[in-house]
C-alpha cells in the first residue's frame, strides 16, 4: 500500500505541456485542409425602410436542411461565407421582428447574391422557435436554456460533462451537481420527475450521451404550478424532438478509459394520431484501485492522533429506459402516458490500516478489509388526459395520475484479525402516488392557470447490524444497532398563476399553498415523530426585451426544502469504526428567499449575466462531533444553519471567425454560514467559483477540434469544513464520417496528470480532520454517433402533467 502525497496544484511542467498542446491544435487548425473553394456574399435590406440590416442570422444549409455555416450580417448589412464546396444549398435568414426567408442557390463558383430583401413581421409573436437557427443560450421570463444540439461538444461528452457549460450549473470535485452553488434542487426529464433522478442522478447523467439530448433548461424562478421544493430551482432535461410523420433517432456508442463502455439512444415515431418517443442507455463505470489518507487530531483533556491509510476500488453498472406515448383522440381530446425504468449495481473492495495513539489511552493498531455491494431499482408511470374547448383551443383542463417507487439495498462486510468483524445491511424503499387537476384559461393578453394536487409518500428502511462471535464463528444480530423505520408524508397543494404579455415585456405572478403532514415510526424502539406545517409560497418573474436585441429580467420566489429519506433515515453507517454517520428523523423544512436579476444581449456575441441574492434560516447542515469516551466522530444532519449568499453567473459565446468560436460559463457565490455546534457559534465564510472555458475550430472536411479549461475553487461542506479547488484540461476532435448520419469523436482529459487529490478539511470544537482521496484524473474517450429517420409532422403532447419537485435528495 502506497502513502498518499497530496498535490494541490498542477506542476509547471504540466501547465507548459498543456499550453503547447493547445497551441499545436490551433496551429494545425489554421494550416490543415487548404483547398480551393468558393465564396458566397450578399447584402440584407429592409423591404420597407430600404435600410441595410445588421445582426441578421444567416444560415447556409444543405438541401436536407443540415446547417453547414452560420454568419451574422455586419453593420453595413453584408455577410460572407468563405470556403464553400460547390453544390446546391439553402440560405435561411432569421431575426426577431422579421419574417424568415429562404433562398435556394446552386454554387459552382464565387457567388454574389446582391441585395436580399427581408420583410418585417406584421404582428407580434409571443414565442419564436426555429430549428437550427436558435442561439445556444436562450433567456425566457422564468428560465434559461442551453441547446445541446447546437454545441458540437455534445457529440463526444456525456450530459454530466456538458452541464459544466450550462448557466448557473457547476460540478464539484466529486462530480456532484451544484445549481447556484447549492445541492438542493430537482432534476426533471421532459418537464416531469423521474425515479432515475431520485437515487443517483450523477451515475445516470454520466451514462447518458449528450447527443441524445435536445436542450437543458434551468428554471431559476419556478412558477407556482411547480412544487415549492428545491432551494436553487429546477434542472429540466429535454430528450424528445419535434417530430414529423415517420420516425427519427440517434444511437451513440462510447468508451472511456479507464472507466468502461457506454451506450445510449433516443427515438421518436409518429403514425397518424399516435406518437411515441423514448430514450435509453447504460454504462459500466469502473474505478481502479486508488489510495486514501484520513487524519484526525483531537484536543482537550485526552488528546489523540488518528492516522488511517488505505486503498479502494469499485465497479458499477447502470441502465435506464424511458418512453412517452401520445394519442390524439380528436382535435380537443388528448391522452398521454409515460413509463420509466432504471437500475444500478455496484461492488467495492477497500483496505484500511488504522493507528490511534494518545498519552492517556491504549494504542489501537488494526487493519480492516471491507467488501461492499449495493443495488437499486426504480420505476415510474403516469397518465394524463387533456380536454380542450371549442371556443378556445388554448383553454385546457387536464387530469393526471402518477406512481413511482425505487429501492436501495446496501451491504458492507468488514473483517479484521485484531477486532471482531461485523456486517451491516440496509434495505430502503420509497413510493409515491400523485393525483392532480390543472386548468388554463387565456383571457386576451392574460393567461390564467390554477390547479390542485395531492401527493402520498411512503418511506421505509430496515437496517440491521450483525457482529461476529469469535467463539462460534457465526454472526448474530445486535439489536441496539438495528431498527425498522417507516415514514409517511402527505402533501395537499393548490396554486394560481397569472401571466400578462405586453409589447416586448411580460410578467408572471403566482401563489402556492402547501400543507405537509409527516409521520415517522421506529418499530424497534417504539418511538414516533409527527410534523404538520403549512407554507404559502409566492413567486414573481418579469422580463423586458429591447430593440437592440438585449433584455432584462427580474424574479423573486420562496423555495422549500423538505428532508428526504436519506437525511431522515436514522440508519448508522459504521463501516469505519472511528467514524459514524446517520440521518435525523426530527429534521424540519427549510425556506429560502431568492432574488434574481439578469441581463442578456444577443448580437454577434451572446452574453447572459445573472445576479442572485439568497437568505435562509433553519438550514439543514451536516454536523460532526467528537466523543472522547469512544474516540468516535459522529456526524448527522441538523436544522441549525443561517445562510446568506450573493452570486453571479456569466455565460458568454462569441464567434471569433466563421470557423473559430469561444464560450465561457462562470459561476461565483459568496456564502455566510452561521450556526451553533455544541453550544458554540461557528461561522464559515468564503467565495466559491467555477469557470468553464472552451474554444473550437472547424478544420475542414468535416473535422472540428475543441480545447477546454475547467477550474473550481474551494467549496463549503457545511459549517465546519471545505474541499480544495482544482483545474483540468480537455481536448477533443470530431469527424463527420457519413454526412449528416455518422460522426466519430475522440478526446482526452488531463493527459499530463494521472491522479488528482480531493482534500476535505473539517474542524470542530475539539478536533480537526483531513481526508485525502486519490482519484483518476487522466482519461481518454472515443464515441460514435449515428442519426437516422424520416419525418413529416409534429407529435402532440399534453401541455400539463404531474411535476413533483419538492423533496431534497
């Protein structure tokens, strides 16, 4: 077993090598594939004013509507496409306030299209959605979306990796997802909750190819129709495409070294009134053996020094499948249903050598071998019936029902030659049923929504602790460390939302009321917990667009965090004899007040800036205490925190040339955390930041190269600790093997650094602890992405459905 030596920063040699590799790629991009090709030029003119029009998006497409090049008209109205291969093309021009225009051209030599006349729109459209002409980032009244299909990196990366580029989202050192620096949020699939995102979203999103996803929405000010849960908001992953009569789909196969292979697919089929779309995939994710180091120093009347060194490895497999079915009974009646299933399996092996010393205690010196395994399964299904009205087809009444459950089973068996071995087994089950009714009534420029909802949840956990009898060689139950736990939660809710749209501006206000009744029973100890509380949650969102293609938005809402089973479950994890972690069934809810202000502008460059101010009381935080009588550090969750946060997000996309682009996504948040631990007031203040920057260059002949840099600063781990920062580099290259059908991608991360060291520091009133985990940093990946299908018209879907977004993970 090797000793871990932390390396907090990249070595100067590795930084220089990374920079040299970046320069070489960019130099190759400028010199490769020099061929004699044609040039297309033109000038765009307003049909009424006869003035030259600037900042018009001009898209050069093939006859089958696939984008080849995109340009933006200059202040003199001109545009140029350089290096175009001879052939037949379609030029599409799109701009807010103008009608879309298409021009068919046959390019044989350098072509000057002369003056191209475009006409202003005669009416104000509430929403414009044009395929392949949308910007990568789009700001709406209460959300901001990122178009994955417009980003070439989606061909080689997973959804988890692409989240680094999405506004307000970042990943910590362990790839845990943070929304506005917060771990309390909800993840939807196609606007609906899914069991696959309840247990371990990181594993599912790591196995989900980004090429199978359309876009990711960040709902920063969730309207009142959504449940109040999720302090930071909602991440909505859109998989389904707008589909014509026929079928289409994508298939992605990938391999990442040293972790393993993955497979993903999405498809849509429409025949008459019936439409089906689905998505699925799976992956193997292995982590080879790495080292770890855990040190703890305690003070007081009996100081101690603990050193634990070891190694671990793991093997996990996950798979998922989801489908949506829609049937249009007639022009006013629509029925739709969803079904999702997912599962995962994992095994792990670890070794640990422990030495505990102190002047007033006997020294402890023992070795542990831990073999663990776990498995989980989830399934959810829902049905929606939507009724329209002849007088106004936008007037809708929807009835919905949804059921889902998931099961988690974990086992750890510890053996040692110096202390008695033991096994701990935990079986947790969660189920939920929801009924809901929604009504939408348009009233000229006002849109009225209202609804009622009831959620019935049941959580249970059966955990037992078996110790080894060294005389008989058999394991026996230890009742004091075992328990049966059952928790029910009923939520009754009603909401009302009003939305008004004027010329260039809109406002949405709403109010939601929720009654929560929670009961917990500990069957083994014959103890109970009862909670009953009522919440009124307001929300308001406002946006205004200006003539220069810029705009502002403002929002305020309250959000609620209810503790989920993982935090309520009193199961005590004793897999490390010197450290014990458990949930707390007495946890109550947390309410946060959230203010947001944003500015966006979309010309040649696209810029989105968001400012956030949050404050909350009774925040649920993980608290650790040292017990000198047992030499054990105990950790559990408590409602003790007061938090204030001020943050900003900057998302910037800029086409440096027609072939070279640059993008930046930066999140910064300053936290004030205060709370009492063992009667002592503690404060944790510092700035967290994450930056993801990438640049891509079109080499020619279907090749594209991309270089990315990601940095993360320190992150809080609660009142008592923080984790260290890190920086990483990524290089990828894509090749269109079969035009518009088959794409090959390859990439590498951190080629000059094999390992990274995650360091977590925790301090209490009488102890300090440092945990150092060695993780693989260098990786290589290859991917094949295949697109297929033939389409004619769009699938209809229910416009309302069940959205349960109210439980903290």
